[in-house]
C-alpha cells in the first residue's frame, strides 16, 4: 500500500461516539478474567464469546491479557497499541448457507507483560473481582518443568507463573476460601485441568510454599477439564488485508478470522454458567459431567475422518480437505464411512452423532479454509492408531465383518507408507508416480521401509505383497498389538491394495 493510501491504525478515537462509549464501558468494567495467551485462538474463541455475552448484557466484566512466553511481547504490544480492539471475521458454511460476519471486538481492559511488569502482573491477583483464569499456551506450555522462584523475578513457565500468582492471592486475602479461582485451560490435552492442577501442586513444593497454601489451592480452586473446538485461521493474506483496510478505512494488525462452528465443553456443574454466562448467550457451550463422550466423538468422527482421507487422498493426488470432499466419489466414501462404519462402532446414540457428523462435513467444505492433506498427514501412523484403528476393530467385533471403507483407508495408508530413505528424508510415491515426503516418526518410517523393501509394486508379486503386509501388521512396536492375528484383516487389506494399484495402471 502506498504512503498516500495508508490508513490509520485501529484505535478507540477512530470510532464514532456511540461505539466509543460502548467500548469504554467494557474497558472500565472490573477484571473478571485473567487470560494467559495473546494468540489468535483465544481471541477468536474465548474472547469472541465473552464479547458476545457482554454485548447481550449477560457478562459484566473485562479481561486482563498477558502472554505466556517472552516471544509474545510483540503481539501484546499490538493489542495495547490498538486499545485492546480488533476486528473478527467469521466466515464459512452454517446449516448449508454461506456466512460472513465482521465484528469489532472489545473485551480487554488491561495488557500486562509479566516478563517486564512482574509486579503489575501479581497485582492482578489481588483484585476482588477476579474469578477465572483462561489459558492457551499450547501443549508444550502446559507441562511441569522444575524451577526455583526468586522473589521479584518472573517465572518462565506458565504453571510456575500461575503458582506464584495464586500464592499472591492467597496472602492478599488471608486464605479466604471464597477467593479461589476457576481455571479453564484450553490447551489440547486430555484432562488439561487435571494436568494444570498437578503442575501447580508440584511447583508449590519447588517454591517452598506452606501447607496452608497447598490446602487452599486443592480445596478452593477449580481446575476444570475442557474440550475446545474451532478453526481460527488468523490473519488474512496481505492482499486481502489491504483490501479490507481500504474498505474499513483503518489498519488492523490484529484482524482475526474463524469458521462459524465453535464448541466448548467444560466438565463442571452447569450452575457456573451464572458466573460465566456463555451458554445463556446462546453459544455452543456445554457444562457436562463427563468430557469423555465428547472427546471420543471428536477423535473418532472429526479427527478420524481427517486421518482416514489423508493417505488415500494424497495417494490419489488430492491436495485439500475441501477438494477431497467436493469430489463426488471420494466425498461420498467419506460420508458413508462416518455414517455406516464409524458412528455404529461408537454406540453413542445420546450424543447427536449424526448431527455432529453433518457439522463436520460442513466444516470440511468451508471455502475459506485451505486445509492441506499433507498437514493432516503429519505423524499419520500414530494418528491412525488412535483415531481410526480402534473404530475398525470395534466394528469387526460388533458386526463380525471388517468395515469395507475403513479397510480401504487402511489400505491407502499401507500403499502410501512404503518409505524409501533419501538425502531429503523418507519419500513415498503417489499412484501416478509423483514423489512425496513422509513426515512421521523416524523409527516407524525405518521399520516400514524394512517391511516393504522386498516388494516391487510394478511387478505386484502376490506372495511378496502378502509377506510385506503381514510384516507391517505384526509389528507390535507400531500398532501396540499384532494385527496379523486378526482373522481376515490381512486378506481384506491385500484385496483393497490390489484394487488401488490396479486403478493406477
């Protein structure tokens, strides 16, 4: 963009008087949420939900945001420079209709860098209004690493910082049971609340804090397990951003984009929705007694369908999830696999599985998301073991036959994952002969390469194929079980591999 057309940065003073008034009202509200995580996901998920609840007059608080790592400083400064404002674009498909909405989000009242403003960060712990801690520090951020705390110096890890923060609150309110906080870790780990609680308790020992404080953390703070789901794609391309800047009349360095679908399940009493009124605001938020059915639903249907299609799609020259689903034959195969094989194997009729599957397919078809099969295929073997294999085995156990579509997906994986070691890594071939890089565990790839080294797909010697498939299936180090002991599985896979290789002739 030329200097003559450069637009001013989004700030409070650019807004009209009515919008300014509304945003200032939010900024002046008491801090009810400490948010540890400044990135796209929380701004396109939790912050967007809080903004919506506040817009409806149900949530009467604000958010203090801080970054979990020193590297988040630049993003935090952008939030501060824009007076906590950013533009949220929601676009995709919803109930078969195209959706595109643009909203100005205002929910932040404070931005604090704990690595440079440690005392200001700790002062947040003394706020009587504070009730929640929401975090997204990625899986690598939610883990225990031994540390020592030096008074006045920031702790590097997220759980370590939180431990000192809670201790400050414990001291300020003299261990008042009513001043414990509700923790909502959104990191993609099963039992994320339990993991965070465990890390904090270990840091209490590291830092030499009292048994009284430990008891207060254990008995008067809630560390809730969460399941979150929304694709937040972040900033648009530079070309689109320039176009939007001209349309809006301002530059927004924090513009964020997301799909319409959103889902948040929290393992807790629904009475907490009075404190965090997201479900009241009509959002897809669920307070549940047990997260496991929702986790299983997501892993087997959404993640399972992704993994099932990835190897077969790459093998056949597909690039994107959307492209795969738009293909009449391939798209029907995925839908049939979910409805006729995955869902029956789950045996969970009370969790709206067909409706959930329809939402998943709609998300796969989102024209604004270019989800690459190659990205889904990262560590495919391990993903297949967790996401698809249990369904395949459960179906056979319940129905007495091997599910044809899941077997075809497994055969696609075996056809693609015939690694050949090169200077650039382990390579494989699509059915058309084009080379493709396999990104997976090195030991797994080495084992698979050994199992397939005697098989020549050009000659298609049946005995060699049987020997290779048997070797792969019987490798307990890969699957955790000897799959070659499963009657009829090897034969079913060999039949599908023959069909796939025949198609490439």
